[in-house]
C-alpha cells in the first residue's frame, strides 16, 4: 500500500474546486497523510484579530490538493475513507463576520439592519481530556466541549470546466460543512474530470448542526485518508448525483442548494435512488420507506448554498452492501494505518 505525505506551502493552497493543477498523482488504494490549514488561512490567532482586518477575500478556506487519481474517468465514483482526523494545533478560532451567517442580514437577504458586530473567540484544546473551551467575552461560564473533528470541505473538480470557490457546496461536494464527515466514514463522490482532482480542507474541531454563525471551531488538521476508485457500472451502482457518506451505522446523502428546502429535496431524491439500488425498490416504494425512516440533520445554513443531510440507519434496513461493500473493505484496510 502506497503512503503519500503532503503538507502544502502557502503558495500551494487551492482556493477553488476545478481550475487548479494537481499537486500529486496517486493510485487507487493510496494512503494520504495530509495537513490542512484552517478556514481563516491561519490569519486569526487571537480575540483581537477581526475578520475584516485579518482576512483577504476570497483567500479563505484553503484546500490541500488537488490530487489526481490514476484511472479516474467521468462517470466513475471516488471513495474517500477518513482513517483519522486530528487537531494539528492546541487552539482554534471562531468569529462573527459581517453579512455572513444564518441569523443576520446577508449579501443575498437584503435588510436595512446593520450587520452583527465582529467578534472572535479562541478555543484552547486540552488533548488529554479531548475538549475545547468556550470562553464568553461577557458574563457567563466557560464551558468545556468535547472535540468531534471533521472536515467541512471534501470535493472533486466540477463538470463542464467549471471553477467553483472553496466556499461553495454543490454536486461535486465542496464546502458541505456536515459534522457527519468525521473519522471512520467513507465519502462517495461522482468523478467529473479525468483524475477526479479531489481536495480537502476546512477542519473543524467541532461544529453544531447548521453552523449558525457561519464559522465552527476552525483549526488546522492532520488527516489520514484512503482513496479508492469504483469504475462506472461496477457492482450495479450508478454514479452518485450528490455526495454520499457511509458510516458503520448509517448511509447518508448531502444535498446543497438555496432555499434550504431544495437542499433537503436533493438529498431526499438521491437517497430514494440509493435505496432503490440497494434494495431493488421502485421509486414510489423507496419514497414511502424513506418517509418512515429518514433523519434529516442540517449541515450548514450559512454558505453560498445551504446543505442538508438525509440519513438512514442501517439497523432499519436489510443487510446492504453499498458499492459492493467498499466501506467495509476500506475499514479493514484502515485498521493497519492507525
């Protein structure tokens, strides 16, 4: 099994999905050990660092990659399995940003109200306890929160020569910001261009569903992942129209759009199709079943597109082998990398 370690220099960050030359070519089955910078590109380090003074738009959400996967062609499916996602620093940052977030006027929702004030919070990591500490600016207690590391951005190059900002989630993945993208899961992405050209970034030490203020506990990450390729038509599975995620306990789909109900609809339709593939159900039977078993955790309600997750517990289904049992296979391969 090939192992590739990569830590980008600042000039090697990717700021888009698509339109970027690959930093390396890897073969299916490769283990990648990667370092990713935080969404602020490391520029917010204290409570005195405010976004409008510290950030240089659009240079936010730097990505590590892209990686060209040998043999990947449009119509194939890329499987990215997260072996481990570990904080690379002992601190992380969060902030409110003018005209950004779910509970303020935005660039798309025009109002006469002033933007919320800027404020920065620094969270300190206690590695031994596995916690980060929320420290309010005003009165109130500090609160230790358990870490739950995840990647906000996982994606491939879009189709049709599109170049999309690393702030955008869509069919290619991108800035989905779902807490479900944690260690132990496999993400399935449809390949749109030769080599797939996938990148990751936007590490969060933890994030609540919805990412309400627009920023999580943003931090640099050390991440180990396995990359595999599923050729078109293999095991009867079709190329995902939207990103799919599989854990030991659930199958999930992430849909991204505005308004939020369209993101939800996209994830629901993709799950109906997935249940049809796995169980041999026609669309209406799958629709009826989904209605009774789906969970719908939010991912983000702040990005350029909103993201919603449709989640189905495996315990409610007959035994299924998504993509020919790829997740179980990658879990076995990952056991030797811990």
